[in-house]
C-alpha cells in the first residue's frame, strides 16, 4: 500500500479566524440546531474510504498482469505504463488541493471527482470484456456466420487498449481529487471544541481504512481476476466506487462544509517580489529591525523565529518607509519570509524522497513480474504474485507494532527515541536493503531456471518485509516531519508535496526502465528486463536500484546533518 495517502491536511482554524461554515441546504430538521460532535458523518467518510481504497487497489494491484496477458503488452512496456499511471494518480492531488482550497471546497471537489472516477472505472471494466466479445465474433465467423462489420483481432486489442487507458487516466484524475479532499473533509465534521483525542482517533481509523483495500484486493479480487474473469474482478471494484458515490450523496444532510480559503502561494510570491524590489539594499545585522506583524494585529498566526539562511529573502522584511508597509507586495513580515525559507530547506529532503518512491514502485511492477516467473504455490495453495501486496500491508502493521513495542524501548536506554529525520534515514537504508534482497532472490531464481527448476514465490516474502519497513520509517515519518515543519498556512500544500514524491518516483522509475532498455537491449540481446525473464537479468536491475538507494542515503545524510528545525515564538 502506498503509505503516502495516510497524511493529513492543515488543522482547522479557530472559528473566529477560520473560514465560514457552509451549512448544507438539505439540512435534516432534527439535526439543524444540534451540535454536530456526535454526527455520523465521520463514520460515513471512513466507510467511503474503505470502498474507495478497494476500488483503486482493485485496479492497481494486478494492473501489470492485465496489461501483459489481456492487452498483450511487453514486460517492459507494461511496467512503464503502470508506473506512469500510478505516478499520475499521485500527481493529480496537487491540482485537487488547489481546486478545493481556491474554488470548489472539499465537498464539491469530492463530488466532481467521484463522477470522473466512476466513469473511468466503468471504461476499464468495459475494456476487459472487449477481447472476449471479439473472440466470440471470430468464432462465429469461423463457423460460417456473416462477418460483415466484424473487427479483426488486432483492431480489437487496439480498441481495448484505448478504452482501458482512457479509463485509467480518468481514474487517476478522480482519485487525485478525492485524496486531496477526503481526509480534511472528515476533519471538518468535528466541532472546534471536540477534544484532540477524537480527531486523533479519526485519523487512526482512516489509516486503517486505507489499508483495507490492498488486503481485500490481494486476497480476493486478484484471484477472481486471474481465475474467474477480469471483467468480474474490475466490475466488483467499480461497484465499490458506485456504492461509495451513492452513500456519500445520501449522507449530504449530515455534513458540515467549509468555504474555500484561497491558495497560500500568494504569500510566497509576495516575499519573492518584495525581496527583488529591494535587491540593492543591505540586510541589517540586527534581525529585530526587520518587520514583523504586531501581536494585536495578527494574534492568530504563530510567529516564526528568524534564521540566518537565505539572507537575500530577508530583504523582503526591510522597512523602507511607512508607505511601503501599506502593501504586502512591498513589505513582508519575518514570519512570511521564514515560511518560504522552510520550504527551501525541505526541498532537498523532498528530492531524496523521490528516489525512495522510485524503489517503492517496484512492488507493483518488477516484483510482480519476478513473482509470476516463480512457482506460485505456498503449501500447495495457489498464490498470485500480485497478492503479496496484501502481505506487505500486514508487514506494515507489524513494523508499526515492532517500532512502538521493541525498537523505541530499546533505543531509549541508549540515545533516546529516534527523531523524524533519523527515521527517514533508516527508511532509506531499508529501501536499499530491499533492492539487494530482491537481487539475491532473482539470482537464485535464475540459477534454478538454468537447471529447469522453479523456486517458490515464498522466497519473495523477505523483500516485501523489508519494503514495508522502509515504508514505515520513511513515508510515515516524512508525513509527520513535513506536517510539523510546514507553516500553519501551508499544511495542505506540504502534504500534497509529500504525495507528489510518489508521482515523481513513479515517473523516475519509468525513465529508468527506458534507460535500461536503451543500454541493455541492443545488438539482438533481450536486455535486463526481458519478456522472458529467464533470458534477461532482472538481478542486475535490482543491484542498480540498490546502489542508487545507497547513494541516495549518503546524499540525504549530508543534507540533514545541519538541518535547522522550525522555531515558533508564539
């Protein structure tokens, strides 16, 4: 499961400073004048997430196999198409967040996204029935029936591919809108006076609901798709999103809604504009001479302590005249300047996360291809290669318990509980270890294949276990770190940036596949990632990824060595 869905957006502002609440016009009379703290809306949203997670994973978990076996794509092309699509589905939340914050609000963004999502799911399901329909037509033609207007097998495959990919990218757009809005919309259902424990409980349950989909899909839907019917498997996933759509709309009278608050990018642009206007000025040595808003004028916004990095940006807070203070495009506060500095300090950490996401994306591509070339039975029970994604989710929960109950108590006696930066570093090391283990497993598989033997798919379990560890240490700590370091006005944007690393990691993975093909599939050689893995060298690819992850850890360690954490003054 992709852990990055587990983030949270900015907490709601106190009522006196936050955006106005939009009470829905379809108000249930008995609830109209009652407090909403006991509302059933959060439970509806949790159920919605279970269904949406099942729908999305019902497509993504086994997609690479569908593209290869039904749409007849090559191993390399199928892996590249999956990572590109998967990356797009984590790129669209950035646009969803902008639309929700600036124009539509969370409720309308979810509603519109659901319509697009459902259309995409229906097209994907339809694409699974096209090859069967073409085969039936061909059989009738062979039996002497009239073939007027019948499509050829090749055109049928092309038609199936077109319908499938249009559907996939509609799903990417729809799921992006939901990812950016569903969790904060759930938080909006709690009153400001609700205690923190209730909200924390909601976020914990939301985390578990995100994991619900991969488990159900890995155990049931993958088996149905490969042993009964692809159309039926995709149809069940489509039914889940249709049910989620209906439940969400029917529960409309229960919801509390917030008006859009606008984009935080304006403040960043103001700092850049003001600094450029005063490029010729010298920054005073005493930071107290820089402009900061008065507590009386803006007591709702926490003040951030001045730092000595990126001194050019400090020019935006230089007081030139009283006239300049009348425009935020000419004079900015120290807090505004520091907010931009925080984003600049986060940027190198964020870049190293892209490499981690590139390695993590192998779970849905090369890991599945590797497992498909093995003996897919465990204790005489058939296990589909894509089903091991469910095992990875269980390993994530295992790592969480292991960290809380064993690792942290053990470290407290020595160096204390690991910081978020240290946990992210450990996650990067575990990703390198995962790729190395996958390479060793592939070497053993190739050795067995050369003797006409197949090793069991259970050999993949260790690499999934270490991958889950990397996910827990890297992704979850990254969400906590980005959320904690981000300014209050930019919580949602930083959460979207964390999701964006998954998108860019998938695109990076597709680029690596292209480079590998260009340099290894030459002179009649099959290349490292061959259609027949027994003729290729997938182990070389995994060793390359292990080396890249190790280098990424070294760069990350250098970046965070002198990292300055945010200091809030008030």
